[in-house]
């Protein structure tokens, strides 16, 4: 790995804006072939329900079942998985779940209302979704932490039924994922996946109940299917590759920073790890750490490819400039590995999650800090938020006019409605005006 | 209009579920031609900026300008419009704006954090978007109330810059719209529209700043363009036709109910007005009112077509069943025209806005009640909310581990990361574990 090198940028260079834009550019163009395939699968599931789901499951997961009931996992089965995993894994999952629950409970929203002098009442009623669908990938990318992070906010929000789908290709079951479902309080589990599972959750079938919102990660077929059914149901976000941005003052152990960068890079070749520092010598030290540590990593090839193709070190004049560059990137994960992270946080406007100080490895946030690990990617932290309890609740405006309030406000509405040429609106309001 | 009749359903009939589903069915399939056209416009605006916007504005709005600067309206120009409109309109707009501001201020979210015993800090930081774009349709569907409803929540949220676009076909300017922009505190106004305006806001041009989120209604080209740029920027919702559902115990003046149904039906032929009552004689009375009042309406043709093609009266056994049917519809607007609306509200789980009691005409909510009139349509109230301050703010998770917190939680993260085969994650956490 002695030939390893990482892109270096300097915020003071002339073409920095263009270079940064190229670095961040991410091609999320839609694959026509995938689109066609997904539309076909969705249409079949919508039209033929269980039968179509069974056929696609046999075709794609090589799993033959006589009926959908055979593909449902009972709560007892989940409990068995919980008892089957090693005790240290169970303890860790339960500790993580508890912290995730504690944090998300603070996101619970309350209904409110207020009364005006004339008796008119205005308010906002908060209610949970009736039913949420949780997609969990199968195979090698099966992440029990993802089950906790998606299901717990739904249950905290008060969602009555959380329906999980997880493909088990060739019948391969991941006990840790099922154990996480048991701990998170998932209500029903079907071992189906792909676009057919998304379609089943969106439209409902004879055996699978239609949900109101579908959350959770998946491959390109799953992501495309979610995009297609959006409107029929809600969806969370369509996630891009994972990213980390580390701002370091140069005083953190360079090995720690190198490993933090690795922890994103190991996800896949498209993941993006960026380090910003005002200290050029420190950037050199981290590069040396990377060269030394890379050969010791189990996913060295993925990490190396990710760092080479999408990683970067950005040198800045000072931490103020570091914050400015960070705000332009609006990273999914932002580590402030500096002496006074609170001071630096003041300048941070856009980030999915901020990891404060040298001890807060991003990896802690992935598992057990408490906040959600489903975070806005590709700069969307400029306008969106981590997955939260608020994603499983919705608001209804409450408006109750007293007779005198309707009289007073009916006059205002009448003028505005007539100004817009909507006379039925005006007359409807005028009926409630006192003679 | 003596031949007028409205679809009647009874919740006890055998095929009620299917009939209700047909009634609510709404074809939102995408028009291929429109898609192609919008993609072309967006690509041109992205590549050529101002020049493309000027060309399309000349082509579609028959408005020739030498530069984009000629298409910007100064704050002084907005102020002129405010002074040009009749005093009663200005007073009404100002009264509405004040009530909208008062209500939305209660939606403001606060950042929070808490500290654990070992010094670990967890929190949620709330920040406004930097910049929001507001689309306002031109021509006959120019609604000043829409400017207030979209711009005020953004300003209450703390958005630094609200950029409004409004087409002025053939140079036709709507003073009431500009006056509303002045009252709402809109920062910049460009007289451009269509997909080219959406593209300019999403990508930015030499003269038009890129925004973080685009809100506001528009025609099929605007809606398609918003859908296309979603991801580059946030968008509000893609609205379907407007709907009202009235639940009445039979004791409200049938003329009032008829006019409330008209007030949605007059929007367009696709709008949907539904009345639910346990009282068959009352349904007959409202139908008689409709027959009598319809010929007196300025938009009689639109109203008649809307009621015939998409309207319905649904007879139920009692108010409990009315609530149940309403929850399946998840209406945009729900009027509870009954004696005890609070009791009925207990059973309502899904609705964009609820209008309580006989005096609360839906039209009041469109203009000046205070809550937003941008509401989820087509059953999406099952999982989404009215436009609000929360749409112009986003959250960042804050995670700050103390050295001893990182030690304790690093052990948990290590077990889970190794369980998922992510060893860089594990080692990054393990570096912070005490020896």
C-alpha cells in the first residue's frame, strides 16, 4: 500500500469551489432497466397479491413456499433467535435498544391548542401512523442495528403495528436480525424482500397488510420501488452512499482519525471520507497512519478504493474556514475532533449528526449512542433531518370558531375570497356572519 | 339544474368498500410528454443558467427581457402594490397574516440536550434552512393567500432568504399577490414561472440564488419539475385535487352545508366534496339546497361537474361509523358539523385539518383562521402533515461522549460492529476504550 495517496485540496486554491463540487458529485441517475423491472414487479403484486409475491420470492430468493403464511415468522420464532445468539450480543443489543428508546422518547410531540378571547379554539393534534413497514436487507448486508434504529422510533411514536420484511435468500436466516426485531417490538415479520416486498407493503395483499409508510435501507431495486410507491404510502429518504467529514485541529491521535475515516470507507467503494484540518503536518501524519493501518484491515480493498476515488484531505486556514467548508458539504456524519467542540458547533449549520470531541467516534453513533443512524446523505442535511419519532407521527390542524369568531373572521375571509374570485368560499363564510 | 343528482352510498351496502375505493381513486399517472419537456427545460437551465431562463420566459410567458435583473421586482415595487390595492383588501391581508404568524409561532421547535451521569451529552440542534424558494402561480389562479401560507412559516422558522417566483404572462401583474409578498416579508421576487423557474431555484443561475427547498402550488409542469429536482433540493408535497369531507348530524342549515361543499367543488372539476350523515332526510335536504343554489353560483359549471363526477353523499348508521369512514378517506379538509365536535374528534385519526362545529366553515381555514391551508391530499393525511414551520427547519443529532462514556459504550459498539462484520467500526470504537 506504499503507493497509496489521497486527494489533497486547499481551501485557498483558486479552483477550490470547482474541485470541491467534483469531489462531492454523485451520480444518482436512474437505471432504465431497473425501473422497468421494478414497475413490472409492482404491477404484478398490485394485481395478483400473494400469488405474485410467492412467485417472485421463488424466482429471486430461491425460496419455495406454499402460501404466504409459510413466509411469516411468529413471535415465538423471533424469541428463539434472541435466545440463540451469544449472550454478549444479546446484552449489547438490549443496551443499544434502551439508549435508542431513551433518546427518541424526547422527540415525542404533544398535541396542543389555545383559546382566543371570543372562544375560538386553534390547535394541532398529533397522531401516530396506524401501521409502518420496515425493510431490512438480507444476506451479507444484514444489519441488526438498522432494525433497532428503524423500529424503535416507530414504536415510541405509538405506531400500532410495525411490519418487517427481510429476505432470506436460499432460506438463510440471520438470528441477530431477528433478535433485534424481538427486542425492538416488531409486530409481524415476513421473509420476503426486493421490489415485491415493497409492493406488498404499499398495496397490501391477502396476507400482508398495507402500511402507511415504508422505511429502511435496500439495494437499487428496493430504493427504486420505494420511489415508485411514494404517494400511495410515505417513505423515509432515498439514501446515497455514506459519508464522514472529520474536522481536526491536529491534536488527535492520527491513528484514531485514520480509523474513523476507514469506518465509513469500509461500507462500500462509493462511501466518502473527508478530513479537514488547518495543520498540514497532521494531514501528513494521518496519511502515514492510513498507509500503515490499511494492510491490517479486513476490508482493505474496499477501504482503499473508497479513499482513492472519493476521499480527500482539505487544508484550511483555521477552524472557522473548516466550519464554512463543512456547511457547504452538509455532511451526513461530522466529527469535531477539537479541543472546544461546543465553540465550533456554533458555526455548524448543516449536518445529519455531529460527533463532539476526540472521544466520540462516529461508530458509537452507528450503534448505541441513542440518536438515529439513519441520516440525510449527499448534502440533503441542508433541508432534512435524521429519521425520528416525528417521521412516524403526523399533525392535523384543529380549528373551532365560536359564533362571534366566525362573524369576525368571516368578514376577513369574504374580502380575500372575493379578491381571489372564489365566491362559494366567500358565501360559505358569509352564511356564518351575523345579520 | 333539475336533472342534477349526486352519487349516494350507504356504509351498510355490500359493495361499500369497493364503491368507496372507486370514488376516491385518483389517476396521478405521469404524462410522458410533459416529463420529456420538463427534463429538457431543467437540463437547459442547469447548463446555461440565466440565458435559458430568459429564452423560456420569452417563449412561454411572451415576456422579453434583456437580463434577469429586468425580471426582478424590487422591495419598493412590492410596496407600491401594497399601496395600490383597496384598503379593505390590505386590512384583510394584514389581519390574515397576523393570525397565520401567531399560529405558526407555536410550531417553532427548540434545540435540546441532556447530560448523562458520566458527562456524555446527547441532543438535537434545530436550525432553519438557509434559503427557501416559493412558487406562486400566475394568471387566473394567482392566490395571495397562498403567498401568506407558504412564506410566513418560512420566515417564522428563521429562513434568512425567501425567494419567490411568479410568472407574469404577457406582463400581467397581480397587485394583491405582490402586496401579500410585501406583508409576508418575502426577500426577493422574480417574475418567472414554469419548469424554468423551478430549475433556476434548484440549481441556481448567475442571477438567481439556489435554494434548499421549493414550496408552493403549480400546474403539471411545475409539479413535474419539483418531482424531478427533489433530492437536489427539498420540496413540499405534490398536491392532488382539493377535497372536503363534511360529517353532519343533520342539524346544520342544509344551505350552509351545500355551500361548504361548493367551496371545494369550485376549485376545479377534479375537486372532491363528500357529505356523510346518519340522517337520510337531511341528505335529501342538502341535495335540494344544491339544486336551488347551484344556478346562483358564478362557477356553476365547474361545481356541477365536480359534484357529479367526484362528489358523494354517504349514509351511515351513526357518527361512530362516520368517523370510521372518514379515517379510511383521510380527507384534506374535515368539517365536524355536529353538536359535540370534541367528542367526535376523539375518533378521528387522519385528516389534514379539522373544522369543529357548525360555525367553522372550511373557507375560514383557507384564509385567516391561522393554521396552514397547504394540506395533505388524496389520503396522504395518513402519513403527512400540513405545511408548517417544521418544513423549514431541520434537526442535527448531537453526540458528545466523555472519556468514560466512550469507554463504556465503545464496548457495546465493538460487540455489535463485529457482529455485523464491520471491523473498522469496531476498532474505531475500541481505540477509545481504556486499557
